[in-house]
C-alpha cells in the first residue's frame, strides 16, 4: 500500500477526482493498493476529501449525490467502481468529509 500526504503532488486518479470537485475539495488522505484477478490488474484507491466553507459544503453534498452517475476519465485506465465509504458532516462548521473507494483497471 502506498499513501500520499495531502501536501504531495497527487497522481492522475486523484487529480481527476479533484477536478470533478471543481476546486471545492481538499485532499486529506490517499492510499493505493495494487490488486489483480487474472487477467485483470488494477489499483484500489481510498481517498478522503474535505469540503469546507458554506459554498464547498453545499457543493460537497451535490458532489456526493451525483458521484455514482459521473464518469472519471483516465488515459489508459478504467474506473470500474466508485463507492462512498463514509460521510461526516459538521453542520456548525459547514464542513463535509467524504471517504471514497475507487477501483481502477490498468491498461484499458
């Protein structure tokens, strides 16, 4: 398993996810674990994003609800599953933290 700190450059998979968040989300955690089931190989990504501030909080709610219907385009890869694992809301701080799991096939 590899992890990326929030202040390190994000890999393409995470940049694509942050692009979908339209600048409203901050990366708080990312870990990638390789997996394979013959003949397929890929990576399972666990990602935590934080939407902080009233505009980001509102956008975060829309982001979460629309995520199952959105396509994440990656050159040479296929995102086969995106699942919302946890959602934590701090209404008094206008902050939503969401943890996602992405399953990505390589060389598609």
